[in-house]
């Protein structure tokens, strides 16, 4: 009978050390939960957007949701490569996410753009903090894809910002 914790089997060997493993996988799991929350909110707005810019916003949200979703597997597998365990369910996402859900029956399209922009900005902040953590532990592989994710998220913020402008040359 093996008395070791069942999760001991999932401890992939890594040369980064126990502290790095704990700190980085913890940060990545929180990022993963936020990423799923942002994915579903973006899809929610894709499904429920209404009004004169329907086609533009509907398509923009879908494109962004696809991009967000594509990062989830990279984050989760990185946690496993570092010997950690990752999220297992919708409930697990709910326990780890820091972004707020939006279950409102109706959201104005301009408010959708603003909310997604703020959420993506929060994700960028978390990505930068996690990148700093990776630098501290010399985890260049995680740092490398986080740089790409930051660029992707900045592009989403840019598009959400421009799509929300109302044609007034002085601003909004
Ligand atoms: Fe769709």
C-alpha cells in the first residue's frame, strides 16, 4: 500500500525548486481562472450584444474569446510541467477567479466594451506580476509565453477602446 498522497504522483520533476513551483503554479492557476472567467464573459457579450453595431461587436467579441480560450491550455499545461496541479471544474474556476462575473439580464453595448477593457487591463496587470515572479525564479519559459499573452491582451484593449469611441475627435 502506497501511503504517499495521491497527488504525489502528479509531481512532475523540475529543477526550478519548491518555492518557484509553489509561487509560479499558484499565480498561473489564478491567471487561468481569470482567463476562463474573461472567456465566458466575452462569449456572454458575444451572445447578448444588441443594437446598431451588432455585427461589429458580435464578431469582435468572438475573435477575442477565441484568442482568450487558446491561452487556457498553455497556462494549465505549464502548471503541470512545473509539477503543480491545476483547475478541475467550473466550481474550481469560481473559487480562484478574481474578475467579477456579469449576470445582468441586459448590458448596454458601450458598457460591455468598457467592462471587457477593464477586465483585460486587470489581466495584463496580473500577467506582468506573474512575469516578475518568473524572473525572480529564472523561469524563462513561462516568462516567454506571458510576454506574448501581454501583447495579445494589449491588442484586445486597443480594439475595445477604439470600438467604443463615438466619433468625437476630442475623445468620447
Ligand atoms: Fe458565436
